[in-house]
């Protein structure tokens, strides 16, 4: 029952912008041209190509991005209207991460103190 309710109140994810839509369509060709599938290499070449493109070439990707953004904003309004809190999932993830970091720091401090973890045997 809780799983269904949690699923209904799932915060919509942000849509891709025009550049990312273009990159998802053209990644294979750019990877072949770059001669490497590594992210930084492909990203740099893709960024240069995107900047060199004319406005007319970018237009279909920008139109699709605008359409997706409008759908996202509508979904976000519905999410808020149904009682959802935007950014809650991100806050929960951050709290878990912070708790893990605190635990690790506490453990490191205990090790650094030189104090034995167990009392000596008699």
C-alpha cells in the first residue's frame, strides 16, 4: 500500500535541454569521430559542434526541449497540488550521505585517538 502511494507522489524529473536531446541522437557519430567513447573527449567535441551549429539546425531540438519543459511544469504543478514537496527526495539523499560521512568521521577520529577499541584481557 505504501509503495503505491509513494509511486503516485513521485516527483517528476527535470527534462533534458536542447543540447542533451541533440547529443542523445548524435552520440554514436560523435564517438566514432572522436575515436573514443570517454565522456570528456566526446563532451568536448560535442560542445564544439553544438556551438558551431546554426539556429535553424538547433531549432527542432529547442522546440522539443520546450515541449518537454512545458509537460514537466504541468506535471510539477499536479505534483504540488497533490501534496508533494519539491526537492524532498534530494534532501533525503543528502541527509543519508551526511549521516554516512559523520559516521566515517567518527570512526576516523576514534582510530586517530590511539585508544584501544576493546579493554585488555585479564
